[in-house]
């Protein structure tokens, strides 16, 4: 199955999982699990904005950094710029926060509600250049749908 076909399939699965569930943690956890298993990513998880930092939320994969400051690393930059970040080689990214020595590429999608970033979806791969426009487009769509379902919890 192609990357696009996989995203289309899991989009429906995630939609079904979150459709009748308003709990933030439950929906973030299930979304991580579906993405992680579908693509066998190295790390898949959410960081939530709390007290001017990104704080680790539900995730799949090895132990992760617990807190990330505004503007720091790929996640902090996505938060600061409210813009998707795609990094083909994290070792070339100045200020990269190395939570795992096995991560080689990364994509971060800001979660936005009423023009304010409330968290980010962070995905790492052991492959270089693992992420592209297809990932960015589908992950943004998943995150927008997720936000619309849990906006009362934000």
C-alpha cells in the first residue's frame, strides 16, 4: 500500500476512534497508537502547552524528553511559528533536542485552536528524509480533525 493509501485508511480508523469520545488523553493516545503502528515510526507523540512549555503527552516509542521550551528544537519552533516543520536530517538542524540518538528525521505538526497553538504532534524516524508533503498534508488533516473533536477539552 502506498503512503497516501495508508493515510486514507488510518484517517477513517482515527475518525471512528475519536468520533464519540471527548476525552483529550484518550483521543491523543489512540491517535498515536494508530499512526505509530501503521508506519512503524521510531517515536510518535504529543506535547501539550502548559505553563509556557511543551509538556510530554501520550506517545508511542522509547522514553522521551519531558519538557521543551518555546522556540527550542523542532517542536518548539513549530509552536513558535505555528507552522509544520519537516526536517530531513535532524543532525543538521541547529538546536535540535536529541531525545534519542536513533532519530534521523522528524516532522512536527502544530495543533491549533482559535489561532493559538495548544500542542504539537511530533514524529521521528530512524530513516533520513522519511517525511514529505504527503505526511504533512495528511497529518495536518488528522490534527485539525482531532482538534475539532476535543475543542471543549483544550
